[in-house]
């Protein structure tokens, strides 16, 4: 009994440790995905970056609120011999800052930070800095040029650390090329404050663990990235500890985890209670010894099953978390590429890309509130319509039975509703004062059920309008989500009164 109880407690600790490490890894990977999006923006404007347009793009990402831990996003140019004075002129024009490339360097290759947003006192201190002048930064930049992939430095002190309270940091680089060729132009890069990053990742539901993160590829004296405040205070008297490793942009990070001060008091007392109860009954009912012995065996088996279930749940949660990280990054990369190719100008790209990122964030908020298992369809629709229309458009009817979507369906439907609502606001019911929008859905079938959703826009047709000759990126994104991601169907019908869209999606039995 005691052994089974210990196994269950250990499985609970392992589950908490996995969740803590996954939060940190997912946070870093999401932030790195922003560099991929920024590189797509660089290509969309043919490398012609200006301070106003770049600042508007970064402002649209809302780094301070949604991506705490990343100090900013910047562009560092590779300088040709004699271009140092051009850097001074560029910084004077963009930021009103009379500063030369610094520090002095004898390296054959020099770089300079020309753009870094959002602008604040920390980031202003870094403008003009030659990151090729430091060995750790130089090694990461060479690796990025050789592989064409994101590349991180070991722990360093950022030049943005201008106050007495300093944190370990690291930088991630992604090379970009001159328009129409493979000649490297410079690097899209991001500086990270490791303390802010970890604190943002671990906020929310408290976990009863303490952790320390290290870069194990770095020299021993340089490995430390972050430790929770109580990590060293509690580390000498713990019963449970573990270590996890994962890759971050060409570096190997190690996270050491042990139980926190409140772990023992948080443990459920059912195991000890059952043991004490069985012992008491055996002592006071000797005449029923055989029956109670059988009961004890049954309880032990139940506890063993509970331990196995907890271990299986831990493995499933870890696999699901890693799968979601990869899917989120893939979606952001695809949206960045497609939005860049479909945008007419910078503001069009920034607005469209930011709106689609916000739609994914809204869906993730719904998943988080429902412990990550899914979201309710009606609530998802309300959230997306509120984001698009606010209180400006009240001609909407929404109705249907309660339907719970899983995580994959939630993300796909969130993007679909977002695109439909955006199109309605631009071209359909939302663009006219007397426009009406009705959204209704039904469920049919037993076992494997079918969700049928009708999106019905009513508005006076303009002369000569009808079905568009070609479909834009939004319509292609809708079809990819419904037909590709969800294996469903979608039919569009244009008529004199407006537009009707019929969507059919197969659901599992538990979605009803």
C-alpha cells in the first residue's frame, strides 16, 4: 500500500514538472515564431525597412501585453567597408540619435543595429551596437548564416541592461537576404530577458514546483539562465526532483525541477486515510479478518490503477503540448507567408496578420478556460463577432444547441468565423446599415454526429454584384480549415437577398 501511494505521489510530481517545463518551452517557441513573421514582412517590402513602418508592424504585435519576456524585435545590418558613417546618418534620421557604430572593432565583418522596436530607454541604449564584436553573439550569427535557420546565443548580458537590477539574457537571430538574391543583408533578431520570459510562462495556475534553467552547451560559469526565487532555499530537503532537456534555436537547455514548499501539504490524503481505515477495521473486527484482507487487496489494486492512469495522463499531456506547439508555429508561419503574398501594402499586411493572430489568441483563451480540452461553439462565435463588430453592428441572430469542440476544431473554427465576419464587415451585411446576419447550427446523427452551420447574410445587392470571379486569401483559408483541417464541406450561394454559406463538419460522439 505504501509503495503504491508513493508511486502515485511521484507521478503527480512528474506531471507538474512536465507542465512547468512545457510552459517555458512553448513560450520561447511562440516568441521565436515572431521572427519568422518579421522576416516574411522584410521580404514583403523587398527589404526597404523604414522606422515608421517597422514600428507600426511591431506595435501591431503588442509585445508588452502578449509576449512578455521578449525585449523587442530589431534589424541588424551587415556593413560593407566604409558604411559606418551611413549608420550614423540612418540613426539620426530614424531616431534623432547622433551615434556611431560601437564598440570599436578590428573584425573583418561588422554589423550595426539600425532598427529596434518598441522604442524605450533600454532599446535606445542598444542602437548602433555591433553585435559581431562579441564572441558569443558572433558565433550565433555565423551559425544562422550557415544554416539559414534561427540561432540563439548562450546566456549573455544584454546591452539593454542599463539599471542596477540585471537579468541573464540571450538573443535569437534569423538571417535575411538582399531582394532578388542570396546575398545576406543582415539579421532579424530579438533580445530576451530570461527572468521576464520564465515569469510570464509560469504565471497563471500555480504549480507546486521550483525550477532552474541552464544552457548546457555554454561554459560552466555561463550556463545559468533563471531560477525561481525559492529554488536554492528548498533544494536541500526535497524528496522529488527531476531533469528535462529541450532544444532552443540550436542550443540545448536543461531544466532542473524539484518539489516546492507546498507540495506535501497539497497532496491528497486519501491514500493515508484508506490505509488507516483498513488498519482500524482489521484491529477491531478480527472475526472478519478474511473479508477485510480482500478489501485491502482491492484498494491496493485501485491505487495501482490510479498511479498508472496518472502516468499515462502525464505522457498524453506532454505529447499533446508538443503537438500544439508545432501546430501553432506552423499556422503562424503559413499565415505570415500567405498574408505577405496577398497584402497590397505594409499596413494591409500588419492589420490582416495582427487580426489573424488575435483570432488564434482568442481561441487559445477559450481553450485555456476550459482546461485545454476544447470550447463551446456559441461562446466561440460570440467572441469572434465581438472582436470584429464590437457594439457597432447589432443585426445578428445566433442560435443552436450547445456543441463542444476539441482543441483542433476550436482553432480551425475560430479562424473560419473570423474570416467570415471580416468579409461580412467589408463586403456584406456588416457594410450596410440595414444588413442582417443570422448564424444557426444543428446536430444530426447518432454516434458520429454531423454539425451543420448556416451563415446567412441579408443585404440589398448592389447593381452588377454577384459571385466574385476569384477568391482571396481569406476564402482560401476558410476552405483549408473546413475541407482540409476538419474534413468537412462548405457551399456558398449568392442570391438577390445576399449570401448563404452552408458548412458541414463531422464530430465525435462526445462533441454533442
